[in-house]
C-alpha cells in the first residue's frame, strides 16, 4: 500500500501570518510518512507576505530528505529590477521511483481584468510494487468560473490522452522517440477551488461524449458521509463561508477498487487549507 498526502500550503503561511516550511514539515511527519507528497502554492523567489523571497523548492527538498522533487511552475518570469527568476506552482515529492514527469500549463481565457494568475498540473508516473501509477496535482483558478471550467476540460483532455497512449503506445524505438511510460491508472489531487455543487465538479465527474470522467475518491469509500472540510476551519477572513471542501482526490475507473482510505487532518492551522492523505493498495 502507498500513501499520498496532498496539501495547499499557501507558501508555508499559517493562519497566524507566520511563514514556516519547518512547521509544514512537522505537521506532515505527525500525520504519516507518505510515499508521495503533493504541495500546492510553492514558490521560488516570489516576495512573500513576510518580505522574504526564498527558494521553497530547495527548502522543501532539504526538509524532506529521501524524496525526489518534481516542481511544475505555472509561470517563470524575470521581473524588472530583479536578478532571480520568479516561479510559482505545484510540487510533488516522491520516494518511489519516478519514470516520467510532465508540466501541463492550463488555459487562462479571460474577458475581464479580474484578479487571476496562470495555473498548471504537475504529473509524474511512479513505480509501485504491482503497477505504474500516474499522480497529478493542481491548483485551479479561484476568481473565474470560466477559467476553472476550461482548466477542468484540459485535465479531462490530459486524462484522455493518457488513455489513448496506453491503447496505442509509440513504437519501440530509441532516442527522443522512445516510449515514455505514462500510466493510465490516474490519481489527481489538489486545490480545485470549486465545491461539490459547482458545475466544474459535475463536469469533471460526469461522462460526456468520448470523455472519461474522473471519480471522487472520497465518495467511493465514504458514500454516505459528507466530505470533511478542507478549508474555512480556522481562517474566517479568507473563508467567511466557514468550513467546506474544495480540495479533492479524483481517480480513474481502473483505480477505484484500489482506494483503501482517505482522511483529512482538521487540526492544523499551518495553512488556510487542511492536508489530506489517501491510501492506495498496490
């Protein structure tokens, strides 16, 4: 069995306003010893609310010895007057062997000057004892339903591409045309910035045409239990609506029977979101 922890760490900023990746690491270790860690809102050289501009990928890699880091920046820019490039995105740390890594930039259509930012999906395929597993993590747009819908459509397209490649793998050649392993057993987790009653949730989990929907892991193992809240427990300023769920794990149909458990930690205030752990039998 392998365990995957997912958490929007808000650059390590707790509800108390203090930025501390050491605190994030302590919370993770107090929950479990995950095989894979998926962090959302990780930055390099971005100015944080405490005025620092750290390389959080390097810092988290140092804190989690024995894990390989795979960082997907949603953007990579050099701002005027700066000497270091600024990156912001999602990080996967894995202590399982990783056979492939992809960074998918998500659509950002806009018809107004709303507050917005680029978004992406980090994808790796890991080797488990029984089968390869594709793990993805993402953080979708907060302020625009239009952008979230297009981003969900892109996620479904990525999943379909992986399925098609599994049916028609590239020929067994060498060099840059050699086959790249991407498992069609898929788990995608993260901060989706939608709720259970939103059209984007329905879009992701409902079959339409040739699109294969993804399955809400929580509902698979807790069909009669309401989703545990993943934000709004401690931070009433950001989340005035109170406790609710907007962080999910979705899986492909062929992984559904392998879900063993899924638990949300509702005790920590080291971020405005709560971490959760999903266990997969392998």
